[in-house]
């Protein structure tokens, strides 16, 4: 889901240049990996790098086909108009988390990291009743906008430019978690040439500009 908007724009730009349409389907990363592992056929699969590696190792995607696309940081958001806590340091972030009435996070890589961070801080048990994990495919931003959670943690690309949500900022450097999102090619060779052309275009200078507009850095 973190790559939904950037892939949509990259796909449109690719179609303008090459006349080849990419039919993009955005679902939660957990569901996407399950569908591919279950044998559903796709020309290209976009997921976190480790998930792509697992699918390739399992024979569900073409061997040696992984292409890294973007590096995506985690950000923190509040409901529009709500006070923005100080998150300028690890200690400030920890204080903001402990003071929050509720905290939202995802089932994706950022959510897994956040749970481990709370455990490292020794506050996981204290926060258990105040944490809300969004269902796969449900943006944390929607929980923030609806007032269901006070602080939302997710990829910057999923929090920025969402109505009713304001990004407080990126997680401080000492706690920042960067996810590399990659692509893998399906095993069906029918559209392999077009798929490789699409991935090559996505890693051009024009593709890099599009990635940065969506809060990501080229991988």
C-alpha cells in the first residue's frame, strides 16, 4: 500500500513513453504475498525487499529478478488541527508515545519495527491497551483522520497529502526505519519484456523525480 500512489504515477509516465498500460492492483502487503505464494499469476510484484526475496526463494517469482525501487521512511501523523507533539529526539518521541491516548500502526514493515521499538523501550506492556493495528489494506491515516487514534505511524507516502491528517515529521534518526520496496518478475514469460522495460523506466531520472514527490528516495 505504501507504493500505491507512486506506482500509479510511474505507471502513467511509462504508458506515455512506451504506450504500454500497466494494470495496477493495490492490496495490503500481507495479502499480496499470500496471493502470489498461492499461485496467482502477476507480471510484476511490488513488496518490501525481504518479502520479494522469500517469494523468489520459494519459486513463486523468477529467480534473480529482484529490482530495488525506493527507500521509504516512517513518519508520524496526527489529526488535522490537533497539537503536534515534540518528536525531535528519541527521548521526545518516547515521551510523546507514552502521553498519547492511542497509537495506530500497520501490519507492514513499519508496524513490525514499531512493536520491536516499544519492546526495546520496555513500554510494550504499558501501551498494549492503547495500540491499534490497522487491518491489512487499511491506511493508518484513515484511523487518524477519523479520530480513532491520536498518533499514527506509517510510511510517509501513506500519510502525506491525506485529507484530515497532518504529518508531524519523520521519526528521529536514532529510531528511523527505512523500508526498501522492490519488484520481482512473475514466472510467466508472456509479458516479461514489457515488465523489464517498466522496471527499467522506474529507475530512470524521471522515475526518481516521481519517487521524491511521493516522499521516497530512489533505491
